[in-house]
């Protein structure tokens, strides 16, 4: 497995991982009709533009010349964030590659890049019912900020989202 910066030509494969992971992860949490309507074509367009813009920073996991996961990160988009707070905007691993260490490797690269960019901490948002993700984030050193809990609507279904935070260790 190789972790490398995403290229615009990766956008379709990244979109495929994104849509398939949503459809696997959120089935039973958000409406099936919403999940079934997710479009790889639409995601590809948005992702290609983001990669070309360089914001957020995006890296991919490449196994046997196949994109198996990706992560997007940068400065926090939260209105209440201090300047030294980063954010993991997205991290996805294709369902057939779950529990293989790809997510951990993507997180390690993002953490190192955030430290290089002088971020002191990092946050992310996760749906409360996404137990696989919350276990992963806790194992990676994140803690839930329960005061941040907010209700959002996805596909007409109300779900709860919680912000998680992690201090970044600065190397001397």
C-alpha cells in the first residue's frame, strides 16, 4: 500500500470509494432513498475541483494500483475554531478494505502534515450512530466534545453529529 497526494485523475476512484462507503456505513441510519440516489458522477466533479484547488489537502491509499481509501484535511471550518486548529473533513476506506490498517495510515499522514503546518489540534465531525468510526477515532486519540452535539438533517432524516478533537504532538 502506498499513501500519496491525490491527483485530479484520482477523482472518479475517490468518488467511488466515497459513495460506496456511505451506502455501506449509513444504511439504517439515513434513508435508503438518499443513499441510493448518491451519484459518483456528481461527487467526482466536486472532488476533482477540490483536488485541483488544493483545498482541502487530500491524500489517497493506493493498493495494487487501486484507490482503497482517502483523507481530506486542512484548517478547521468551524466558526468557533482558533487559528491553530485543523480539521479532518473526510476519511473513507472502501468497505472491502475495512480493518486492514488503511484508515490508520491515512490518519498518520494527515497528522504529520497538520503538525508540519503548525496545527496544535485537530477536530472532525461524526454521526453519533457511526459506531465503527467512533471506535476508530477513539483509538486514534480523539475524544468526543459532547457539548458540540447537534442535530442535522440528511435526506429528510434527523441524526445527531458530534465533534471529536485530538491534540497533535509537536516534535522537538
